[in-house]
C-alpha cells in the first residue's frame, strides 16, 4: 500500500509523491518515491537525493518492472 510523502524536489515541484513502504522501526522512508508528473509521464525519485528524479511513460516503467521481475538486474542488487 502506498503512503503519501512530504517530498518536494525543486526540479519537480508540487507533485503528489507516494512511497511503497516505510520502516517499521523508525518511521523513516526507506525507498524510492513515485508521482504522476502530468503530460502522460510518471516521476521516480530517490528520496535521499532530490536531484535524482527521472521521468518515463507508464509503458517504459512497465518494461523496467518486467525486467526486474525477470531477474535481469539481480547482479546489480546483490541477489
């Protein structure tokens, strides 16, 4: 379940960011945030680095999701 996040990077102001999970120990966000960036784009951000925001279409993000699910990037994740 996604939770709202108070996150407002200068490069993408005013978006409604959400995160997939929060830490159960200290209530700090421990992952990436995602938002509807308008104009058919989705923004994905590293919440620890406001400069690290990328945008892509929903189709592009579906391809990335499928690549992760297929294990294509396991070598980068230490899996």
